C-alpha cells in the first residue's frame, strides 16, 4: 500500500526489517572485507527490478539502506530540506560524483593489478578522506589477490560514504531525504521514463 512519497521515491508501507541487512553489511566488513562485495547486489538488483517491472520496487519496498534511514524518524525534524537539494541539478551533481568515484575505483583497481600502485586497504569517505581506523578482520578469509582486496575496500567505502551522507540528511531533515539525490534513484527514474516512453511509442 502506498503511504507517501518523498522526493522522487514512492514509499510502500511494509514491515520487513531490511535495515538489519545494512547493519550486517558493515559488521561483516569488520569480519572480512571480502563481504564488501555484497554491495554489488545493492548496485545491480534495483536495475534488474526496473527492467523486469518498469517500476522501482527496490526503492519503494526493499532497499535496506532506506529502511535503515527510516530508523532516524525518531529525530525527525520539522525542518524542510532546502529546495536546492531536490533539484535536477543536485541529482545530476551527486550522480556525476558517484560516476567519478566508480571511475577512480576501476582505474585504481587496474593499476593495483598491474603492480603500478599499492592496494589501499582502508576505508575512505567521499573518495579523499581516509578513516583513521583499521577494519579488524576477525576472519582470515580466502586468499585474495591485492587488487581484489583493494576493490573490496573501495566498495565498502562507497557504501560507507552514501550511508553516512544519508544519516546526516536523515538527522537534519526527513529520514529518507537522501533518496531524493541517491544515484540509484536517479538512474532508476531515467530507466522507468525510458521504458514508459518506449511503451507509448510502440
Ligand atoms: S533512492 Fe537510494 S536509498 Fe532511497 S530507496 Fe532507492 S536505492 Fe535506496
């Protein structure tokens, strides 16, 4: 059942505790960084769902991060998010930032695989800011090449960055303010528009 919409995301009422998946993701990264690859599911499944349904069921119902951010409703402030945050320009800027981030991830992983740079085995916020804490790695895990460890840390960093940004916005404004600029939402919305356009033309 649709209960309200925020930004460009329509949100369904449901009662599954998907927020546990978000918490588990960050905990598993402390166990072994190989679990950071689970981020690929969050990056790919939303688009598979759009392609199959022509809608955004991931955003409306299943997204673990959105469910996690909804927990911040306890701090919900009456302050409205500034208008500039919910504009196409801001969405475009955030989307471009994440594309640049992905570009750096691919290039640095390639360079590590070629032995042209050392793998970066720590978490970064917004690409540039190193978090001065080592992830403990309680389980030795499988023997991975340096580039795979580097890539896992980069996935963990991208999930960490977007979650922290979401938490800051959720604390300042409404719980799912992040959704209005989330790159997954931006790309999913573009896909939905394209699917509807093609259906109208055919
Ligand atoms: S917009 Fe992003 S954070 Fe919000 S529900 Fe969709 S994928 Fe999750």
